[in-house]
């Protein structure tokens, strides 16, 4: 009987800890918000890994309705004298009241203040910022969440996505941190800025121009057009990659030895854009003249 009980406990534990698997949506969330998490760590001494893991878990990697409509990444409710805007969702109770923020930055900042100002979490601030396990278990013990495996889920997320690497960071990307202050609720959402090949990029939407993108990101539209090797008045098609800094001469190091196989509809320009490579360098490294017409099935070196 005891062995049977032990088997049930082990089976439950394994099922509880085998649910989280790596997925692209979680990684994109990390890439987008890691810099603000590091900034918050430097201001409030909350491990960046904990902030990111809580954001991932509470917001479903930014995809929950509460996050999409209210910029609330941490599920913080309207208690403790909240006087700001409110939204109502069923949670522990029907029509629970949740805080509404103007930006993702405001949500991250309020989360930090919520922990720092609450006496029940005070013991956590005596831990090192590299002690993410202590923080995860301390949050659960202090009653942050009712989920019995909340601490273990945070730890699993941190380990799966290697979030602990940010707990010893000395600096962060200020452009990406600043970007979290700009997302508006109720209006047209801003473009998501992504990072690849030591550069920033976004995906053009219908009606975008270099000028409209420049106004949004605070970079001269003439420069953006130049970075993308285009004329400033060129029309942008929906789905195009738009780089926000000068492109690199080669693809990232992990593309060494890898080839690109040309597909239907591709051009040397679209391939250069895909990998964030200057067009002339893509021709040069493949020993091709600028008037060469690539064909489906051609192979191209990327570095």
C-alpha cells in the first residue's frame, strides 16, 4: 500500500514538472523584456531571472488577455490602495479587479515596487540576486501564488531558458529597455522590436513607410532607408523586415558552414534582409557579380 502511494506521489511530481517545454513564444518574450528585467534588478535587487520567469508564467509569454488589453504582466490586483485604471476578470473570484498600466515598463516597475514595499517579502531582499531558487521558494512561502508548484515552475522556466545568466549582468540594452515604455493600450499597438545578428529589426505592416517607422522608433527615416539599402520614398510591403541599424557583413557565427538554399520568390536582396547582411557583402562572399540572377536551388554562403 505504501509503495502504491509512493508511486502516485512520484507520478504526480513527474507530471507536474514535465509540462514546460521550450517554445519560441517564450524565447521571444525573454528577448523582448530581458533588458527591462535587468534594469529593475539594478534598481530594486530583484533577480532578473525571477522577474522574467514570473512575467512569462503570469502573462503566458505576453499572450494572456489581461496582458494584451491591460499591459499587466504579473497579474497584480487592485489592492493596496491602487488608484489607477482597472480591469475585471474572473480569477480567484468572479470579476476580480486587476491593475491596468499604460506600458509594459509601468507593469514591470509596479511589480518591483509591489515586492519591495510589501513587508511579507522583506526577507527575500537579504538573499543574493543570484539565488533564484531561494527567491522562487520564498515567493511561494510568502503567499505570492496559490499554485502548490509555483516555485518549482519558476525554477524550471529559469533553467530551461537559462534566465540565470541575467542575474550577474552588469549592463543592459537601454534601447530595448526604453522600448517597453512606449506600448499603448487602446490605440494602435507599436511594432515589436526584435534582435538578430547584433541588430534591431521589426516587421512592416500594411501602410507602413520609412517615415512612419522612423517617427515611431525615434530614428531618422532617411537613415533607416539607408540601413535597408533602399530609397527613403520606397513603398514597404506587409511582412518585410526593416533593420534599424546598419547591417552586418556576415551572418552570425552559428551560421558558419551553413548554406542558404534559394527558394521560389527569393532574391539576393530578400535573402540579405533575412540574415541582416549588407547586399554587396552577400554577393562578395559568394563571388557573384551584382547582375547575377539567382535561381531556385542555388546555394549561398552566409559568412
